[in-house]
């Protein structure tokens, strides 16, 4: 690593799967303080929006952090077009409360899509604390499965699910969770990170059995500091701010339908912005 690196410098960017990329950014103060479960907020350029991304790895000695993201909107597409040696306009963190790590016993880690990398530092630390770690990771197809090797390196057992059956069990992560429960596997706590609907269904699977379940609601952020109120969510009948009260909450207490509704609030505007951005890219390519 060059000694001349400046905060926000992109040290590497790699495509892990179609539209899924891993980026390593020089951010020594964040790397020095980072803990599992926390996130950063970044702006790709000075006119961009603030987007939250969960920390998936870091080095306090070398001063870098790793993030994994899906190119789904304008900001993530802009981020995905960045090159090694370029710079992120703005990055702040670590934000949010760290995962509560202790020896629970047997822990089931459930990740879907880009939620799988977010599980990695939590599973790693839980295993180091003496837990028996069972991981369930899923994606729509085998081609979109990421961080499998990393998850295997910190798990005692790994189950893979794909929607189309192209790898592992055909079905959803919740189906693998049901299978474990039905065959009598003792589970002390479940961690789940990924699409909101996946986390909701997993919490519905564990609730009748009284299995403590933790969900990360890190997708609902703007300022990340409890000032804007955009990330408010009802948990146990109380209004919480995801950024400063979370991002992890008791999944059985989350008002999932409200959470899902709020995630979709600006979907039309996001789609229009994406269409405009794609037209701009096309016009540049033609020119």
C-alpha cells in the first residue's frame, strides 16, 4: 500500500458476481475503531446521496476497510464504476452499535445476497468467542452466491440454498432453518442479514419455538446519526432509530410490514432516477 494514500482512496475494486462488487477503501480511523455489525455511510460524489454499507472486513494495521454492494440504483452504479486509485468523495464511520458478542452456545447465521458478506465478521467473532456456528447462506442462483469460502472459514457447518436449485438446497434460507429446527437441532440464537422479506420470514419461523433472533436493519438509513429520522422503525411498539438504536434488533419485535412499506416509499423516484442515469451513460457511450 502506498504511504501517500488519502482517506477515501480506492485500493481495489472487484466483481464477485454479476452486479455484486467488493471495494477496499483506505480509511484508517474507521478501520481502527470498527467492530462487527457496524456500518459506514458514503457519498460517491459531491452531488450523490448518502448510502449505508455494512463493514465486512478491515485492517487496523494497514488502515483499510472492505464493503460489498449490489449495483441496484444510481449511487451503487456510480460506485461500481469507480476504479482502483480513484477516491470516494465522503465516508464516515463506524456507525451503529456493534453486535453483542458472547458465548451463546449454538448460533445459526443466516445471510441472503449481499447480506452474506455482512455476516462474515460477526460469525468470525462469535466463533472466536467459543460458539458453535452453523451458517445458512442463500441467493437466487449459484452465480450470485458470494463469500462462500469466507463463511466456510468461520463456520462449523454451512448450508447453501438457491431459489432455482442450481447449488445446494432448492428453496430459501428459511427452508433450511425449518429443516434444522424440525430435525431437533438445538439453537440458542439466530442472526439474519439480507433482504427484508427474508429476515421477516426467518423471524416467523423461529418465533413459535422461542429462539432468540437478531435482524440487521441497516438498509434504512440516510444521515446515520439519528438526526433526520428517515430510519425510524417500530420495535416492540416503540419508535426506534435504526442508525443509533440499531442496526440490530430483536426480530420478533420488529414491525415488519411497516418496515417493508417504508423501504418502498421512494421506489418510483428511485426508478426514474435510474432510468435518467442510464440514458446519460448511453449518450456518453454513443458520443
